[in-house]
């Protein structure tokens, strides 16, 4: 058997676990914390709820919320300057994937120097980062437990994927109460991101028995709870189950990695500021259809985990039901079936996106082989582009980004 590894942070989970932030940071030796968050989380009052727990342990803080929905290299550079100026010694992120990934980027720059693009790829972050505690405010990203960070290179308009064990936070605190202040749309697309993590990691060629059990459980929890979680902010049972699903899916993506859906949506997200989870909801069924023949058995188990009745079906037919189940779920929670923003793509950007996907670390673990031609076809399908020769035609006329 090949060698497998399984890395996770210390995990604290439960309603009101937010109160553990101060004691967690103290155990890591923190005195002056760099608190990364975003304006929405601040506005919802969660930062104000954390601060007394830091005060209780004599921890000082510097708040940084200058982070976009798709965090940028320029923001990370400014964050690192602030961290140094303020002589911080640790990191606390409270928020969604954006502040968590950006905080990891700041941690890299203050310990390793250079530019964030120097660390795109696998295992290029070689030394420890500052002590890191992360409190996710959405049920989707998995950044609070993962060895990944995704940051936009604004010069090249691509998403940089950084993967290193040093990026695994020390402590992850999941308090499902934070999910009660999120609107339906955000709940829907972050939930579909979590589902994409669970499905891609389950069919990944790097999946192991340790990730399989969490992946199938996450798929089941999402199929059973995402609709209700989108339906009501106050359904705490659905919130707790979605928070657990996101945690499990995050553990899986970190240890089994992802696949072609993320390799493609990273390129779309680099070109357009679309929500990552929305792009995944559009792309995932296309990739499932493409990948199906590589492992029909696993896709049939995904269908079963999603609650489909597959007992009397052949493995192939059962596998196909998994795609229908994902499309039904995305539609039920109100997500689009096409990337509407594709109309704003620059002319002739397709070759660059295909090249970016080929270079994306997520492609390595996709269960079915795919090269330039297949990726071109898949990009055209998910972006509803005309079927013509790759790179020969303008994608859409006269509406390119500057
Ligand atoms: Fe994702």
C-alpha cells in the first residue's frame, strides 16, 4: 500500500465555542494577535463577541478587514505590512474563506518574505507560520482545517493555489451560531462549495479510507440539510449539521485534494469576481458527467449518500443519478446553471484559462485524465461559449474587461 498522511488541526466544535478563542490563543503563546476578518462579519457583530474573550486572557489585537471576496496578492502584501508594523505574534481569522486564506498569505509573507506568487504550488512553504486560530463564519470553505490557500494574482489575473502542511491552522473553532447571520444566497453557494469538496475528494485519486468516511458523511449531511439551512436562518439543527459537513469536507479536501471542478473554477474566479461556490455549483455536474466512467462505483455511492433510490439500478445508472441529484440540489437552493458573468470575459481568454487549469494543482488528483482539448470543451460547456476552434474566436464581442 502507498504511504498516506492525514493532517488536521485541533478541532473545537459546538454552539458557543467562539468563547474558546482566548484560551486557544493563549495555549499557542499569543500576546498580540492579528485579527483577520471582513466587513460583513464585523457588521454582524461576531468580532465584537470575540474581543472580550481575548481581553479575558490579556491578549491585544489589531483588526484587519481589507479583504475582497476573492483575496488578492496586493491585499495580502498590505496585511503583512500591518502585521509587522504592529509587531503581532499570532493570527486569528474570523470569517469566510477570504479572510482565512488572506490570513494564511499574511502568515507566509511575515515568516518567509518575498511575494505570495513565490509560494504557489506544493510544499513551497517550508517553515512554520505564526500560531493560527481560525473561526469559520460560513459552512463551505474548509480553510480553517486545510493545507490550502487560494489568492488572486492581480497582475496575471489567475488564482494562485498554495498547498503546504505549514498552512494547516493550529486550532479550528467551529461555532454553528455564526451561520445564523448569513443570507440565503451565501448559505446556498458556500454549501455547494462544501459539497464540491466532499465529492471531488471522494473520487480523488489521493482518497484514503480516512478521508472516504468523512467525505460520504459530508455528502449525506449536505443533501439532508442544505435546503433547510437555506430555507431558514433560525434552523439551528440544519446549521449545526451544515457546519459539521463543512468541517468534514474541509478535512477531506486538505488530505485527499480536489479535482477538475476546482481547477476550472479557479480560472473563472481569477478572471471574474464570481462567488467561488456559485461557480462550483455550475461546473460540478459537468465534471461529474465527464469523470463518471473513471469510477462508476464511487459515483453510485455518492448517489446513495445523496438519498437517491438506487437499489434496483445498475452501477452505471446509479452513478448517473448522482449528477441529477447535484443539479436538483443546486436548483432547489436557487443557484444558477450558467455563469451569467461569462458575458464579461475578455475576448480570447480561453487559451489562458485552459493553460491555467492545466497548471492548477487540483487537476493532478482528478480521477479521469484530461488535457487541453477536453478542458477547452468543458470550459465552453460551463461558460456556454460557442463551439469553435480553441483560441480562434472571440468569446464574446466588445465586452472585455480592461
Ligand atoms: Fe472550494
